[in-house]
C-alpha cells in the first residue's frame, strides 16, 4: 500500500513540475467554476471540527494542557484528519494527542500553522550532558550525517533534506526540564525553506513531543508564543520528571544531545514536517490535491467518525 502511495506521489510530482501546461489544462477542464469540489470538501470538513479551550487532559491523564489564550485545541482523531486528509500526510497507525492552532486561523488557510502534540514513551531521559553541549559542533555533526539520511529518503521516494542552520539555537531549562530548538531546512532544490521547530517536555517515562508546523516566515510568531505554550503543557503528578523511580523505571539510551541531533526519529515529528512540505507543493493546485486525496485516502475511515 505504501509503495502504491509513493509511486502515485512521484507521478503526481511529475505532472506538477514536468508537464505544467498539460496539468493546467486538465485543471481548467475539471473546474469550470470557482466553487470546486475540493474547496467545497475543505469548507464542509472544516465546519465539522470541534475545537476546545480551557483545561484538556492528554493521553488518559498522563499530561494536561491549559489551552493558552489566543489558541484552540483539536483532539487527536481530528488532528489526524488535518495532517492526512487536508495537508497530504501519509497515513499513520496512531493518532497524535492533538494539535494547537492560533484562534484566528483554520487548517484550510494557506497561512495556517499549528503545534502537533505526541508522546514518546522511551524511558527516563538523563540530562547530564546538557551543560557540556556545544551546539555549533552538534549542528556540524548533524550536517555531516545528511548524506546517509538523504539516501534513505531517496529510497523511500522523498526529496533529500538539507539542514541550513539553526533557526533558533537549542535552549534547555534545567529546572522545568523543557527543551526547544528550531532548524531551517531545505527540501531538494526548493527555494522555499521549511521551519522545523521542536519542543520537548521531559517526563518520568518519556517525553511530550511538540512540533510546530509552519514556514520560516512564521518563525518569529511561533517563537513569541513558545514560552506561553511551554508554561501550559505539563505532565501530571506521578508522571513528572521528578517522579522517576530508578528501581522500576527504564532509562532511555539517549540524552539531550541525542534528542536534538535526531538520533531517535519520532514518527509523528517526521510526518508532520513532511505534511507541511506537501502543503506547500500543492498550494494553488486544489483540483489536483483533491484528486490525490481521494486516490490515497478514499472515504473517511472509522478513525474519522465523530469529527
């Protein structure tokens, strides 16, 4: 199934970039009026989303989020619909914990950005190495690993990804056990650079993974809201970093440096980044996007009920 999807996406890219005249003609033929089926689907789907504000419990109470003022929260199943059906993300088996959106933006807006929330159960992450990290050296190491990683991406049918540099250098708060950093990335030969903004909150048995999905132009806006978001997302008592019990709890085989370097690739984080990439590619080609969405995902499955 994945191979079929990958091959279809490759064919789709061929038509988008190699045969623009043919594709443009096809779009004009399929869309005689401005009210396209794709636009209608997006509007009707958006109207069904049920946003929340106030206090929200995450993953059976393992953590809580007090939705910050100016934001709205979408639960995991609905977030899955956004990432896969609206933003072109490959299907994943599990839904994320949810997603935060600015109050004045909708997932169907071209300038929309959001913060996806997942939980990575990887054990207690020791932070002993944090005080000795050289972030410039770490960046150089990450860039040196690009060749091997990009070969794997090419085999999967994806564009290579190049790390341009820190969009925002890593910062670790020793007291709160919260970490954030951002990278500026380039996909293939694309002139539009992508923002990869990462927030990690350490807990007793793993970490909360918050990935901001946006563009480089939205960096300052996201950075402005990061302190507020960090203050309002926390593990619940019994699951916090200080609750670690060495006699029964597992210790992760990775430290702060490994998290930043991406030695453990969180599936949700990877796909979230890919989702924004595809959203940028198909911008302005709504008819093609709707067709691809129907082919790749078909009708809404059981996970989309109640959305």
